[in-house]
C-alpha cells in the first residue's frame, strides 16, 4: 500500500477544488485500513474517509491529516435477490449490475455520483427513494478495530444522516435487498431518471450535487431562486442558472470562493425568507 504526501484533493473531489492532504492512502483490505487508522489515532493525528469525494469541500489550505480512500474496496456481486457491494463501489456501477441481473429497487441510485459507503453514511437518495428503502446491512470497522455487520434498522438512517459517523464506524461493505423485475422496465426507469437529471441539473460543471439540505416544508433551490440568487457568482463559483440548489465550480473556483458563495446564499435566503439553510456538503480543513 502506497502512502502519498501532499496529495492534491482537487483531484479527488467532484468540486475540483481544495488544497493537499498531508497524507493520502488507498488501502486494499480492512486490516490495512484498520492499521492505518489505529496508527494515526495513537499519534493523535486527524484522519478522514473519502469515497468518490462527491459531497466534500476541502479547504484551500488542505487537510493536516490522513485521507483514506475506499476506492480499492470494489467487490461487487449478487446472490439471488441480494446485491453485495464494497464501500468504494460507485452507485452507478452497482445499479448497472442490478439491471444486468434483473433486480429492481436500485434505479434511483444510478445517477447519484457517490459510492456505496458514502450512500450508507448519508442515507443518499433521489426522486422519492433513498438508501434505507433497500439497505439490508452494512459491514463496518469499529473504532476498536472490530469488523461488525450491522442491520440497517440499527443504523438510524434519517434524512441525509445515520449513526455511522457519530459511532466512529468506517463502512467496508453493504448488502441490499432487491426484488426480481423486468430488465426492460428497470432500464426504462433508469433512462427516465437520467433524462430528468440532464434536463434539470448542471452536470456539465464540477459540483457536489445538491448543496443544501431540504429545509422542513421548503425546497432549498426554490428559496434561493426567490432570493434572486440564480446565476449569482463569487470569483469562479456560481449558483447554477439551471438549478438554484446547485453551487457549481464555473471557472476554476477556489474552495474559499465556493464556501464564501454558500455562506452568502445562506445569509440572503435567511434575510429574505427567515429560513436557515444547512449545508449538505461536508467541509474538511479550516474554513
């Protein structure tokens, strides 16, 4: 296993912005991952697990600790109606296998630009479905170094949340309970959702997807639009003209510009509507 020094995190996040990680590693086994984390914990140094970096903004100063990528945890298989996937598997790849095997229930995840591990942590969802609808269990590494299989009902899966980070768990693998379906119908649904995304989302620009969580009784994009912020820019960062719920890296934005834009959007929306927006994007490093 190679450990890289001062690895540029803009190469590993969908925002394509941010400074270097002091250390960066891609372990291939749970044992390697556990040994790394244990080493940094004992040294009192920070560490953070990253999947596809699709919901992450790293500061321009970088991260003064270890970034552990799950990209090598890429096992993917089906057994009957069970889909089993390593935490580093892209959701799109898992959805493609489900389609190939005639399994339905995972269509919603096909266009989410994240990994299985991140989807478990955040209870990722789209178009009325979410991870908890199909998740059977997650296999995790505990802070004590144990490998433990936890049933989905014990993961406290809520709106873009779970107990996984709070308990210090690292997701290694997930099992999904799907159902037999007609491949033609599964593909038609995936194509329909893909067309909706292309029509409504600024997929041509680097972003982290929906930037803010959906406030109770409201839609973030609608509130941002009503505050007159569609197309609003700060440096190279912008509120998308296509969908106000997306902050995009329009022209070589720095992490500071993206963050500054998000904070200004939050301030103006609260001023306009009285609703306080909460970032869905995770922040890493000093902001």
